[in-house]
C-alpha cells in the first residue's frame, strides 16, 4: 500500500512540474495539471494492463521456469529474496492508473 501511495505522489509531482512549465508557456496551470494527470493515468493503465496480462501468461511463466532450471544446472545458488510477483505489480499499476483517472475526473468536475 505504501508503494502505491508513493507512486501516486511521484506521479502527481510530475504533473505539477509539467503544469508549472506549462504556466511559463502561458497555459493555465490547473487545466494543464488535469490534462497531464489524465494522460499519465492512461499510460499507467496501459502499462499495468501489459504487466498484468502478458507477463502473467503461461508462456512467460514457462520461460522463467526454463531459465531457472538452466541456472540451477550451472550450479548457481539462488538468492532467497522476496520479490514482487508480476501479477501484483500489474494490479498495483492498474490501481494507480484508476486513482489518477478518478483524480483527473474529480478536478475536471470541480473546474466546471
């Protein structure tokens, strides 16, 4: 959950920086912020869908199983690190995209 909030804050900071640069180009900062947030939500949703769908497919897991078997055959010791599964990473990215989308919609409704 902390990673999701941190990603949300980072993307909002990116949107604020771009809207500040837009205000230097004589654009209205709030409109630029909403537009950039909306575009970032689309990019994050597409990327999250890619991670959740393609990365978690059967062929992807078979490829990693094959690579793991090859690595074990060479005698390398595997590190016992806890890594985030690609499915969870994809779900986190989709949730982040939805949060950004809802934020951009809420700001748009406030502007009307």
